[in-house]
C-alpha cells in the first residue's frame, strides 16, 4: 500500500489557519503530481490500481472528500452515496488482491446522472415529483457498470426531467460552470459534466436527447459521446423522448469514453429501443493512423451564427486532423435545419405524452420553465407528429447514403462557449442544440471533445459525427487529436 494510505483525508483542512485548502493543492502539498488523483484520467487510475500504487478505497475517499468540499457550491450531486461507495471500493480491493480483474472500471469511482435507476437509491430525474422514487433495481447501464466492479459515488444534478440545457434546477440547486461561475455548464447532463471537469469523479453517465451529453461536455471542457441509437440500453432511465433519447459516458478523454463504452454497449432484449448489433472493442483501433479517413469540415448551416472564436478553434482542429493524415472532403448536408426542427416536434410531443398524468394531477410541482415547455407540445397535432416520424425515417436513410463516401463530419459542438446565467432558457436551448439535435433525430454517433478556449477562458467543443455503429472511428479520431493536443488536460481553477 502507498505511504499516503489513511493520511490523505487529514490534508484537506489547514487547522492552523482555520480554513479549507483546495483539495488538489492539499494533496500536491504532500505528494508528487504523479500520485495526485485529481490529475488522473480513468485510464491512469486503472493503471495505478493495477500496479498497487493506490487502492480503490483511497480513490473513493479522495473523491468523496473532494465532493464534500465542493458540492455545497457546485450542486453537482443531488445524492452522495458515500457509505455504499466505500463498501464497493473495499470489495474491489479484496477482489483485486485475489487477482480478479473484472474490467477497466474495476474499483474506479464513477457518478450517475440522476435519471438512471440505482437500486436502493432515489431517482429524482431532477424533479420534485420523483423526490421519493426509490429504485428497486438498477438500470441496465448501471447494472453493467456494477458487474464491471465500478464504484458509484452518487447521483448527479440535471435539468428537471432532462428538459433544458442550463442545469439551473430550482429543486436541487443551480449548477455553475466550473470555469466561470457566472456561466451555465450546459445540460441536461450538466452535473455529470461538472463532476468530471471539476475532478469529482473519473467518469459519469449522461443522457442525450438534443445534445445533453455533448453540450455540457463542450461547455465544461470534457469529452462525452452519444453512441448510436440502440447501442446502449435505456431500460431503467426516466424518458424525455423515446425516439430521441440516448445514454452514454462523459469522461476526460476519448480513451476513457471508449473504456466505458466497452462496458455499456450491448443488446438488451428487454429494451424495445435496443438493437441487436455486436459491439466491438472500442479501444482496439484507438492508436491506428487517421490516414485514409475522409472527413467533412464546417460548411453552410454548421458555420451559421457561430462565434468567431469558436469557429477559429474548430478550423485549427481541422488542420490538426489533416496533419494527422485525415483527408478533408468538400461536401454539404442540406437537411440539417430540417433535422433540428424534427427533433423539436418529436421531443415535445413525446415528452407531453410521458408527462400527461403528472400534468393532470400535480402541475404545480413543475418549475415554470419546464411546465411552459411541456405545454408547447399541446400545439403539435397528431398529423404533425406522424409526418415528423415519417420524415425522420427518410432522413436517417438520406444520412446513411451521405456517409457512404466519407467517414466523419467535423463541426462545432455549440455555436458559442458557455452563455451567462440569466440568459432566456428557451433562447439558449435553440442556440446550443442547433448542431447537436440533428444527430438525435438520425441516431448517428457523435462525440464532443475540447479543442480550445476563448479569450475569457471558456472551453470550446469540437464535435465529430460518424456513420451508424461507427463509434470506433469517431473515438479513434478524437483520441488521435487528443494525443496531438493538450486541451483535455486543463483543469478549472476551482
């Protein structure tokens, strides 16, 4: 066991000054940078566990103390499951001592968006209505991580019922952006993205219906992937829109996302949205060259209304991909605006259908913002919804054809960096989902990763989209880009 075993928890309070020290600084004060868990990626933590440089319990204790220090201000977690996390960590340590290695997540501290069921823990979906919704069993994605030996630190904050992109939550506290507290972190998986960005965990689960994994990943400077629709089970996840919901991981790097996706991906016969397509080892080709890959860079719709700093950072990232051997191809996809509008029609119609009983019995329990969004669905006719679903099928096929002679679409994740708190939430949603929602309608995989910072110090997100079931290609491109750059290594100065 390392020398700091049992000592690290005493470092977080400078009793002589009567004030808390920043956790990362406190740890660094006594130990060298290579053993500071706040600097670990999931991959690095896995390697440290494998060589017995640190234990799972020490990792769990470190992050639980970090959460306890930061959560009163960040509100990143709704529920902290410290006792069960330590039990899971001790179990992982005992298994590893016997030579048992379940997966890359064995003994790794993770967080779960509070929209996933975790047995014995309340699933609120960020709402007042589900405040006492105790889960009897794990969501399938959570069960896969549990079987892989992961350690669950708690349930993360989110927009109420995943309906929004601000992570301003009147029930469980507003979540500020860790890079600038006057800015939003994005949503609806904002708590998960903030937890990863602020180094409160080594990875987290999120969901994405119009961009809810990718938007907060972009605004918080982390990496998040929305897999192909049907790749990761949605069973045990509170729905927003059955046709557009996706589940996936958020982590610091593409490599970490690949490791998590290896566990999460797979057919679930009990989930009607799950597709029986075999999942590869998503880490196998990460180190392969990008030579021979063809990609399309921002053009037309994906350049419209984009902040100059964001567009410049994305263009520089395009240059890096070219230097790495990928070939840029001139091509446009004119249906993107239609895909964006379809997402709006389908999402609001299906959200209204899911919430119809709650709206009839306890409308006062909703926040005004979410209640207004739900009532917007009442203006959509059944004919409009039916036509939208038919057009969705047609656009999926058109996008499949579009991808026949290219491998990747490389565009900004969002038009701007993190907006200021207080910006109209509906206007913000229209703006931030413009480049993400189209790929919920088609169900094609997309990843967001850091590609720069604005002059104000706000992260900028690069989005890489691939053909259906080709998460391996977008992960490879993202990983190679991250090997050539260091944007993903930067930490907010909390």
